């Protein structure tokens, strides 16, 4: 799959490390493409909010586990503070 064919969020672009994980895991990618742009945005924002590289890698792993288990949004995340509540940038 080409990099440009994986969907991003409504505010956040898809980061390279998450893109690579999605490309390597067909089940995760299928779920990723099935969730809404707002849900994808929440996952990206949650991952990018990590302050340390280890935390970020752990969040990508958790995203992989949760998405392949059918979860549509990150657990216990209050939501992306970078978008308006209308869902627009």
C-alpha cells in the first residue's frame, strides 16, 4: 500500500512511525480505515502527546493492540485539544 493511501485525521497528519506500524499490520490497517476521521485524529493526537520516545512507542503498541481488538478510540483520552468541538480544524 502506498503511503498516501492511508487516511489521517481531521487536524493531525499521519506520523511516519504510526504509518509504518499500520503498513506492517493488515488487521490494524483495516480497522484504522474503518474508523471515522475524528477517531483517527484522536489516536494520532494521543500518540503525539507523549513526551518521551519510550512512551510514544508504547502508545503505538497499545494502539495496535486496541485497534486490532476492535476498539475505535483511545481509552481514557479526553479528546484532541487541537480541533474545534465541531470536528473541524
